[in-house]
C-alpha cells in the first residue's frame, strides 16, 4: 500500500516536473519569431530597394513579433518566383517582386501619381502579408476553420489593420480596391472562378469594405452610402465585424500577447 502511494506520488512529481520542463523548453528553445529576407534579383532592383526603403514589411514583422507568441519561426521571403503564398512545409510566406510591380501597374492605370501608387501598393502588400500570416497561424496553431480558409484569413488581415494600425481603414480600403481592379481585369466569369478556393474578387471587395464599415459605422457612414448599403446590410456588417474580432481573439488564444 505504502509502496504504491510512493509510486503514485513520484509519478505525479515527474509529471509536474515534465510540465515545468516542457514549458521552460518551449519558452526558451521552441519560441519562434517572424523574420524577413529580400532576395537579390537583378530584374527587380528598384522594387527591392523601394520595399526595403519604405520598410512597410519590416515594420509588419516587428508588429507580428510584438503581437504574437509564435511556436515556430515564420520566414517571409520577398523575391520568390511564386506567390503570394504560405508554404507549410517550409513555414515560409513567399511574395514575389512581380506581385508588387503588378499592384503598382494596376493602380497606375487609374492614378498616375507615383507617390500615391506607392502608398496603394504598400497597403495592399501589407494586407497580403497579413492574409498569408493567417494561413501560417492557422497551420502552426492548428486553428479550426469552418468554411473557406481564404475568407477567414482575409478577415484576419482586415482585423489586424483595423484594430492595430492608425491608418488601417485606409489600408484595408486600398486592399479592397485592388480586389476590384483584379475583378475588372478578369472579365467574364468562368466555372474556374466559382470553384476557386478564393471568393470572387468582387466578393472580397465588398467583404473587406463591409468590415471597414462595421469597424466604426458612424465614422464610415459615407462609405455605406457610397456602396449603397441598405440598413439591413449596415447592421449585418457591424455584427459580422464585431463577431470576427471576437472569434479571432478566441481562436488565437494565448498566441496573442495583447
Ligand atoms: Zn490565401
């Protein structure tokens, strides 16, 4: 009897010690961080220099490390051939330089002011980075997603911009505008557009603006007017956005520092 008790006690002690050791190990050894690398590419020297100079992505990396406790590293590689995408096998977010150029070109068709093109492209890049971060966090934290993951991570990108960035609403509006421009360029819809894992560009445009409106209906009343949102639609956007923030806070749990 006594012997059994001793075994049980020492067993428990071992469990307790292993929990502490596990916590220490994960805190000291396994904690990850976001890091960024700009690949050299002689075809995109201007884009590379511009991105490094404006530091929009570097600032975002600092923001990610400040906001999240990551279990593994997330490497952001700018200047890949493919993307934007998240590669789970490498824990890597990949963004090609040509994606940046395409955004500038698309916006250049409607606004020839270079500084405005740059602001627009930087905002859209940031939204894209946070979208891919959503895939990375979903993968690393085993976050359950019911429905389209692409829509879910668009929502996270909007929440991060709207909740944490002073100019977040403007940034999200630029990201929405890029969806609209991409939609215009696509032309006729085909079956492939309907079975794509992403919602249609036009839907991504309206969802993003619905989140912007929902984040502060008084401030964005004019936006609601511009978009022709009905009273019902306005109410739904407000409810959707409030729930989106609270759902992401729940899903991210302890990985969210504040
Ligand atoms: Zn995606």
